[in-house]
C-alpha cells in the first residue's frame, strides 16, 4: 500500500544578498540570488481521517506544535480549502535550525507541495507561492527551488536560468543566529555595484565559479559578525586555508550562522570540508547545487510496511 508521501526539503545558499531599504511594515526590501542545494531534510506524510495535524521531529529543540512552519502550512491549506482530512508528519532534520540555510522554510514549502498532491488541491505554483509568502519571506523560493532572484521581502521569485553545477563545503558552527536580530541591526541600505550584480548574474548563467566567486556579497555579514564575533574568526581561518582548498570564495548563508565555501567539483568540496572540520572542529557538510524541481518534484510514494 503506497499510503505515505515522502518529500525532500533542500537547503539554500544566498550567492548575493542586498538590503535595498527599510519598509514601512518593518521588513527590509531585498534583492537576493538564492540557490537550492542538496543538503536536505526529509518529511514523511501519512494521511489520517480524523482531521488532526500532528508533527514529530528527530531533532531536539524543534517545535512540534503551532510554532513549527510545517504545522502552520498544513493548517493554512486545511482552512483555505476546507479540507476535512488530517495528516501525521514525520520530519527528519539534516539542516540545522538558525543556520541561514532556510531549513524551516523549505520544510514548510515541502509540506505545501506534498499536501497539494495528497489532498488533490491541484494548486499551481503561483498559488502555492502566494500562500507560502503569508507564512514567511523565503518560503516561496522553495516551492520550485533551483536558482532565482528574490525581491520584495524575499517572497517575489524570478527563476534564474543556469546550467551551473556548483559545489559547496558548508561550515556549520554549533550556535544558531536569530534572523530578526541580525536584520534589526543591519544597515538600512547596502547594495552591490551594478558591475558586481551583473557579474554574479552572468556567472550564475554561465556556471562560472570564478566569476561568481569574485562577486559574492552579503549585506547581513557585518551585523551577524558584530553579534557573533566567532563568525568573523571562522571566516579568517577559512581565508588562511584558501590556498589549500581550491575554493572560489566564501560567504555567510543568509543571516548565518553557516558559511559556504564555493568549489567547482565535488571532490574539492569534500576535501575542503574535511580540512575545515579538522581545523575548526565544527560540523562541515558538502552540498551540490540543485535544479528547479517543479511542483511535483522530490515527492515519492512510499510503502508504509517499509517504515
Ligand atoms: O519572514 P520571516 O519570518 O522569515 O522573517 C524573519 C524576520 O527577519 C522578520 O521578523 C524580520 O525581523 C526579518 N526580516 C526582515 N526583512 C526581510 C526578511 C526578514 O527584516 N526581508
């Protein structure tokens, strides 16, 4: 019996993140290039007839009630489309919380995509992105993934075509960063030069890590490092190791705490992750860029007897 829907929820990195200004609603106007990568969480969703939504998670500290965006996503769909059925959701986390990798947002978008199929709602990408934007700023990006320029609060998604195969060593410090706190003390406006932005877009289009590497930009970097000086210290160590890791640059992911190091091959990314782990004594993962998965990608029916 194929009654469980398994869905993957990949992480993202920001190849650029510009703060264009402060908005009247308290948010910041952004322009950011996001790229999905194959470090991912997995959700298994099992239908239940009594209308209840339940969530269990294998990682301590992750809320399992209304405080989790996964539960909020299921409730939003239930309310908007008068769904009487419920679900049990099992969430297995690989993406740490508070790392700037969009883990919670991706779990949320994966739930929207999976329930769209399970509850036969037949919503298109635009509608799912609209609902996703009500739940959080970077959730719409994860509806289709791939590589995109995101503007507004981050919720306006414009796909950026690319053939790029990029690889990352991702340093995951053992402390979370509060996105709200970093935004609260970042500069009101911090943007790239026109040339820098043109270069990074062109680098992404060509899949040219050298061009991307010279234009990496994150406006939140300064505020995040001021709050967590260890982030600056880790990046200085990454710089020292750069000649031996064959990397094309590094950057804070979103508001941190994770930092990616850009590579042109899986082999070099793995080597760098090993070196960084040995030197810094923190968790390091490798990840590769992922293409757009479309509405029904990364979804799989699973036999409940195998679980
Ligand atoms: O939208 P989301 O809940 O992910 O945002 C978390 C927090 O980050 C917001 O409450 C806000 O303080 C800050 N933020 C912002 N400008 C954005 C996105 C997020 O100030 N564009």
